[in-house]
C-alpha cells in the first residue's frame, strides 16, 4: 500500500508541475494583448500628432521589445519546468510502475 500512496503523491506533483508550466505559457497570450494595446495607442498618437511620428515609433518599439521579453520569460520558465522538474519525476513514476508489475 505504501508504494501505491507514493505513486499517488508523485502523480499529483507531476500534474501540478504541468499545470504550472501551462500557466507560464499563458503569459504569451497576455503579451499579445499588451502588444496590441501598445500598437493601438501608438497609431492613435500618430494620428493626433503626425509631426512626432519618429519619437512615438521609437517609444513604441521599446515598449514592444519590453512586452515581448515577458512572453519569452514565461516560455523559458515553462520549458524549464517541463524538462528539468517534471521529466525526472516521470522517470521515477515509470520506475515505480515497473516495480509493481
């Protein structure tokens, strides 16, 4: 019975790790929403003051680059969680299954 309980705990830990990786990937969708807002506001500002197009464009590109790094960090955290945290646990889980059968 002890082995079955250990497998249950390990399965829960693996599922929580994968849920966390999924949540980390969701930052990409929020990044896209933020970048859309940045571009919309920049176009709106250029429409109001066309003579300051250069300044607005440079500020917009800096904002877009900073917003994109948030999505990249989320993707990086997700990859780390899957390959560094969850994969060794899956190997341990399969070893436990092999010891049962």
